[in-house]
């Protein structure tokens, strides 16, 4: 029986992908790195800030110390956080509020499992902060997806066994993390064709009829 649904953040609950892309691209340009594209940005989906930085730095022969990398990652994050000042509930994807309300009215717990350290801020600015029983994010974890740590922490926070949790993800790394953690995995968006997912859907609205597939 499914007792909890754990949501990824970007691409599942809200759309901030373009803001991330612009911040990484600006950092690349400041480092005289050319050729950073949206395809590269897609590879950053679901992984940690430092792993995302490596996607940028692989395009240059310059070598950076660990301290320099930390500085660069913080610089990008400062750019991104500044861009969040104008964020509001209009960034929430279609159907999210209704689907969360449906789950909670059905007695199913809800949580967020995201690599982003900005998760609490984003949830607050988009009026989603009070819609979840727990939040697990980059502030809680040491390992990035496809390691299941972020989802296992979410399950622990809400007191639900991993085998009774469904993860909704839009990244291949996230799908792998969910399965590695012993959870069901639903693929949406960019991960819709991931063969490792238990099911794939085009939108959250499709899940109203298929949640029973997980043994509820």
C-alpha cells in the first residue's frame, strides 16, 4: 500500500529551469567558456550544485582548485537566488495544487526530495511551503542523485517505509535514485521515456487514475 508521494522540485512542482540555465551560462561566459547549451543544462538536472559545475568546467582546459570551485558554485548560486526575487506561484506547474490536495485528502503523505539547497525558499515564494509533511533537500544531504539519500531522508522524516513511497521525477538521475532506494518511480517531463520508471505520465493529472497501480 502506498502511504507517501515524494516530489522532485524543478520540473515536477515548479519551473525554474530557465533561471538555472541563465545563471550557469552567465558564469560560463565570465570564465570565457563558450558552447554551454541547454543540452548541457539538461545534464545538470537533478544533480548537486558541484556536479552541475563540473558540466560547465569540462568545457575548458583550465584547472581549478577545490576552493576555487566552491567559490564559483557560490557565485552561480548568488546569481540564481537573485533571480528568484520575482518568483511567485505562477511558477507552479499546472495541476500541482490540485494533485497535492487530492493526495492529502486521501490520507497520503507528501514530501519533497530535491538536490537544491534553495528548496525552502522556492517553496515559500510559490505558496507550496505548507503543502508538504516534510522537505529533504541539498541542506540535508551529502550525496547527490542517483544516490537515493535525498529520498531516503524524506521517507525517514515522514516515518514511511521506502517500499511504501512513490517518487515523482523528471530526471534520469532521480529515477535511478528512487529505484536504488527501493521506491516506486513515476517519470514525467524530460524523464518520461525512462525505461527504469515503473510508469511514465505526461502530467500529474494522469496519476489520478493510475495511483492504484502502486497497490493503494
